[in-house]
């Protein structure tokens, strides 16, 4: 988890522990939503990618649906897991599908995705989305201070009844 619960609580301005479970659930949902929308993984996870046919470029490069990726393997018929090479071009990762034991398609690749580090813009997006989802709950459990009503009443020129 590259973003800690403490960081999320600070960003959402939650000072108590009563909403920790809800904030963790919100974070998990935001991380999954970001992964589904963009393909970027925050937490280290294993995903699969189905490849129907051989790539149609000379280098046999295939753009990976999930980013960033630290390892890609496939299991050929009658063999064990076999690692494939990764190439990074313009910040996106591709897998080199040129391997001696990769002779039959379709094939399912196993990707190890995610990283313990996070791009600052992604971190900002996740924290902002968590704050938005927390605010949408509509159940602010932090009571306003008792002198709040006194100040508002005094500003309006009336006393508290």
C-alpha cells in the first residue's frame, strides 16, 4: 500500500479512528477504479492478459494492459512458467513475444504489476478521489463545537433561545 491510512485520514481531515474501516474500503475501491480505468496498478498484484494472436510488428512487442510491470511469464504446453523480456518505450512497458517456446496462440500471460512507489500526480488523484468519496458518504460524524452556534447567532443579532 503506497498510500497509508494515516495519509488518507490527514487528506480527508478525519481526526478519529471511527471511520478507519470505511476509509480503507474507499481506498481499495479507488485503487481498483483507477486500475480499471487507466491500467495503472498501485499495489503489487498479479493479473493476467489474454493474447489472441502474435503481435503484427517486426519486434513482436505487445503493449501490456497493466502498468508498471516487474515480471511477465507464460506457461507453454507441457512446460513450467517461462519468463519473457520487458521493454520500456516512452514510459509504457511492452513484452517481447519472441521466445522459442512461444509457438502457439492464444496465450495467457501472467503479469506482476504495481510498485511500492507512486508518481506524485497519481498519488494526488487517488487522495483527491478518496476525499471525494468520503464526502459523498454524507455522514459527517465530527460534531461542530458548541460555541459555533453562539457565534453564528451573535452575527445574526439574536441570542440563543
